C-alpha cells in the first residue's frame, strides 16, 4: 500500500478551485474531495498536484491513495483539513525558517500554528506567503549531515554540501514534516518564492560569484538538484489553473510515465542560464485575492549578470511586472525576498559598492570581496533595477489603489518604512519586513542593525555615495516601526481600503501594529 510521505499542502486557491500537493512513497492514484490525479516520478520519489474544481465556501477533505484513506492520520488531534474559498481578509507572511532543532530560538511559525488550532476558523489567515529561505541548504542540521554520510556510501561529494535532488528533498521533509507545520500547510493556502539559502548562500550575488561556483566540480549537480527540487516542492503550487494549463514543462511531466528527473535537471540547467538573459521560465507570478493583488518577484534566478550588465530581473520580465501592476484593486502586495527600502546607510553603501565593484584592478577586487562578505546584493546593489522598481511603485500608487506594500524578509530584523515621493501619491506606500521566522541572529548583531538605521550613518554613506556618483534617490523613506528582533510572523489584515500590519513574536506577543492606508479624500 502506498504511503503519504509529505503533505497535503494546500497551495493555489481562488473563488471556486484549489490545488493540493502531496508526496508519496510509490506510484499511485491520489484522491482528494472526489478529485483525482496520478503521481509522477522524480528519481525514487513520487508527487501529485490534485486540482479541485467547483468548490463551495468550505470543503472538508481527506487524502486517499488508491482509494485508501491516509490523511488525517487516525486519532489526529488537529482540526480537520478544510479548503476555504471566498473573501481574503487576513494574510500571514515571513521569511527565513531554519529547520526544527537548530539553536536559533523558538519557531514562530510552529507557535503560530499551535495558536490557530485553538481559535475558530474565522480567525485563521486565508493565505500564507513564504518569502524565501524555506530550507537552508548551506546550513544543514547535524542530523542531515549524518543522513548525507549514510546515504552517499563512499561517493565523492563534499561533506556537508547538499547536492542532489533527493538530498534537497530531505531538507523539505525535515522542515515541513513537523506535525504543527504540516497541519498549518494543509489548511492555509501558501504562496512561496526562493531566496539564496534555498540553493546556497549568496546565490547569484555577482558574475564573479557565479564564476567561482562554476569552478567547483560539484556545482553543476548542485544547481540541477536545487532548481529541480524547487520546481517540485515550491513553484508548481504557485501556479493557478490557467497557468498550469499553459505550462509546457508540467504538460511533459504529466505525459511521461517514467522517471522525469532527467527532464527536470535539463530544465534546471537552462533556468540557471537566465543570468545571461536566456529565458527558461519566470519564477515571478501574480496571484489575486479578491480586491488584493500579489505580484511575487524572483530576485535570485532571474538576475542578469553577464556581459557587464547587472539587473535584478530582465527587461522583459520587468515589463511583465509593470503590466501586471496595472489594474483595478484596493491593495497591491509586491512580494520580494529582498527588501526594496532598507536602513538608509545600508542602502547607500550597497549602491556605493556596486560602483566600486565595476572598477578594474585592486579596487574592483576589494569591492567584490566586501560585496560577498557583507551580503551586499539587495535592490540598492542593483541600482538600475532599484530605480525602475521605484518608478513602477509610484505609478501603481496613483492608479486607484489604497495601499501599495512591499513584503520582504532576509535581513533578520523586522520593520515598517513608509515611502515619501517628491509628489505625494494617492496610496500609502510601505516596506513591510518580517524576518526571521526561525533563525534568530546572535545578539552581537543587534547593535549593528540598530546603528544601520541611525541618521548619522545615513548621512555619512549618502555623502560617500554622492561623491562616487550614485544618483539621488527617487524616493525618501522613514522608519515608522522597528527595528524589531526575534523570531516572528507578520499578519496583514484588510478592512475595505484600509489595512493593518501586525507583528507576532514566537511567544504570541504583538510587537508591532501599524495602520496602512488613508481616509478617502
């Protein structure tokens, strides 16, 4: 009898349909709420994405493999799995979640799930947005390191380096297999995007970094394993019914009745070439939650780094983003793992470093070493893209929306910053950061984070940036909440054309509450 290995994960949900993702240990037929899909095989593992149609506002479900019920597990004390459609009033988000057992403080997402179990469904979020670092491939747990040794049987892969598809899959099992997390992901629709740790620290920081990695004998296998596993575990569920129907890779995967790992690895290699402007796929996507629109931006794989160019995403992909930022909605959410608006000193320093790294000789080499050591690869370090995103946001904020919010993580502290344009916009524009969910930094870093927000540091680095030729900012911003430290989950709550950002610590304490939006004029 086939067994359920991981899932169910409730992924894309709209007014009448949903997709549910599962992993099983053998080929089988998966049935959920009367809808069926056949598994596809990747290596020795099996997966299915079940599409459910014509749903009402609330559908309880179970998971059956070859008609045998396998979920919920017998005697489960968790609330029943349920799919809820309709109005989206509450969205949770965050980033940077290390595996259970890592010594990085309490897991805020696990604690959040436990709190939800004790409250009515009406208080659950209708969506969860995970903004990168769902797994830490470059920081495996001791248990995973031992698992790698046990399963490699004398192969020559480097000790402690996650390389192949099955090894990345093990990271997802470790991270998503926690009972409370598994329940949460079965009842709250989830949208995801990767960041560097989902592949490897500093992924695609620069052309120099890529050249260094390509010189390592195991890198080709690693990038193939990382991107193919991301497609299976994260990206596939981000797609809506129409997008799935148009996806050529998904069509090939469903049509093939043998192992599709070679197909996915070939695709992964092509996707890794996007840094030269060669398009394999876009990981960016759009998702509408009623009167709220989410535009998720890939800020890692789609970077343009070749031939002297340096852009966060290609011109073609940016044009797609700009088109989809137009429309009739009350709230625009721009999901990007890396913040757009950062502490002022860090923002100026990153733009300054980008100019330094272009120089030839020792100055360029020194700037590149600083770039990699200090992780200077956020939006301000791609200054052309930073300015283009700023213009896109300003335009969207004058097209009828009440709020435009950039949702980000990565920087291991949380904050709210409000943007101020030379000509005031009709909508409130804010940068909302929630990081980390479960990866509390050592306390020695906290004074550094606080210092990065100081006016003196901002003044010094702005002056240096001006001397180096960094153009003036197209937008000014001020921090209105934070910096907040500790593992947390953020909530966005919508009430018509108003919204509220709330930051909940792992203990359940509310550490921030900020009202977004303006009264109608």
